[in-house]
């Protein structure tokens, strides 16, 4: 049975939305979409069905970007649109779930407007894209601008697989289905891809005050285990849930994913504090191991770090900061 009530409409400054369920609000920021127009008909029904598992005891707000983005739009500006919409609609901070590109926007939102985010879940996203993902998305945008949807699909769709054989198969399928995949694409898709290409919020993760869960697949070619780890580690109250063997899609889909999200959002403050304490202990243990390596290296070569101006090796300074948990 579909949770009720349902509603749909537009929030200032033009963000289209769909809601389902009842209870405390959960704002969902989706990944890349062909366009930013309001969902209608079967598309709206299908999206509502996908949101049902998250709406068991919450009112889920699925909020898209506004249509008509400028070509030079940045993720920072898009996050600003979301902040304006949330301030208009809600009286205080709300829980936010961002998936894929939506996860990048959610990170920027939480960093720039921490007063609007209560708890944050970032799924299949990190503080920046991996180099292969940037290259693929850039090529897809270039082909879309050239009105070559097949080439655009062939550039980006293969990254949804976790192995070379699967990528070859997806490339072939994308070539044949590209025209259908992008038949409703607007300039907003290209603008969002360009915005994500320039996205890197690493230096602002420390501004995020919301408890944050980063969910990532260990075989996601759009990011990497290292990017997921670092994103969670640099958020003061960040936790990492690494899904072993999962790629970009599987890490953010299915009952397992929904259970992860709801368990985090529904956890008591005491339970969450305990999880964060374990995460901090894990990080400190890693730091001690790194320090041990440094001590042993110094014993082998006492003069190695004698000069205060000497460059400190990368492995000494790269110990994880408190705030993540496998």
C-alpha cells in the first residue's frame, strides 16, 4: 500500500517536487536527470513508487533542480537554490538524502548552509568525481551539445558497471538505446554535468555540522574507496558505510540501501554518538599504525627527519582524521 498523502508542485526559486508519506520530512536530492521539468503521469507514479520504502514513517520530499539553468551554473549555486527552497518550506533543519550528483549537491548544501540540514546521507557521491568519471561526463556533455545522444550514452553509461566485460556490454547497449535514453534531455542536463565537473568541496567538509553517513560501493568507478573514506573522514561527525563489491547503482538501491538510510536517520542521539565514538577510535588506531611506521623509519635512519624544514613523507601526514567507520 502506497503511503499517503501525495502532493506535487514547485518550490521557490522554481524547484519541482513530489511528496509521499507522512511524518518528519526527508528531502531527497536526485542524481542526473534528462531534464528538470515537473514529473507527470507515469513518470510521477513511478517515482512515487520508488520512494515508498523511505516513506514508512516520514514525509519524503523528492526535489529536483530548477529548469532553465545557466550554462555556467555551479554546484554551489544549485545548492543555494535548495537552501532557499528549504528555508521557504520548513521552519528548521531537515534530514537530507542525496544520491550520485544529488549527493554532491547535498554536501555543498550542508557545507554552505549547515543550519538547514539535520542529518545527511550521501550515497554514491564524494567531495569530487574521480578523473575517469570527469572525463566520461565531459565527453557525454560534449556529445549532447553536438546532438549525438548515442555517443553521449556510450561515453557515460559504461561506468555503471564494475568490470570491463560489463562495461563493453553497456557501451553497446548505450549505443543502440542512446536516442531513447536522452530523448527528453534539455540543456539543464549539460549544465548540471558542467557544474559537477568543477565541483570539489574538500576544503569545506569541516563546515558540515550535521551527522553524516557516506554510502559508497567499493567498486564504483565514478569515485573510489579512497574518495569515500576521505569524504567521511573530513566531516566532523561523518560515518562511512562501504558496500563491498557494489558499483555506482547497487550501492544506492534496493532494500539493503533503504535499511541503511532509515537506520541512520532513526538512530537515537545516544546510539549515533556511540557509532561516532567507534569511528573515532578506528581512525585513531589507523593514526597510531601510521605513527609506528614513522618511528621504525626514524630508527633505521635517525637523520631522516632531523631537519625541521625537511619535507614530511606523505604516509606520515595522511593518517585518517576522526570521523569514519567501515
